[in-house]
C-alpha cells in the first residue's frame, strides 16, 4: 500500500511538472483533432451497422449507401474479360 501511494505521488508530481510546459492552445488543438477523427470513425461504424441491419431485415432502399464500393471475384473462378 505504501509503494502504491508513493507511486501515485510521483506520477501526479510528474504530470504536474509536464503540464506546466505544455501550451494550452496546442493541447486543445490536438485533442480536438483526435475527437474529430474519433467521431468520423463512429459515424462510419454506425453507417456500416445500419446498412448491415437493412440488408438482414430487408428494409427500405438506402440508395448509394447500400451500393458496393468494389466487387472482387471468388478466388476459384477466373476473371471474365
């Protein structure tokens, strides 16, 4: 328990010292960029799940969201000219 408390104190002091050197403007700029990338990933995942749900249940036509981006042939069949 003493080792854990000592480690927590050392870690908190290190975080305090490093945080004094970081510009607040740069910190929030880079974290906002990371949040935008996270939101884009979540949106892509949500669209994928909506398309998959629509395909499984036979729901309404989703237009170009439901179109395949590419169509690869099976490995065992030759490519038609």
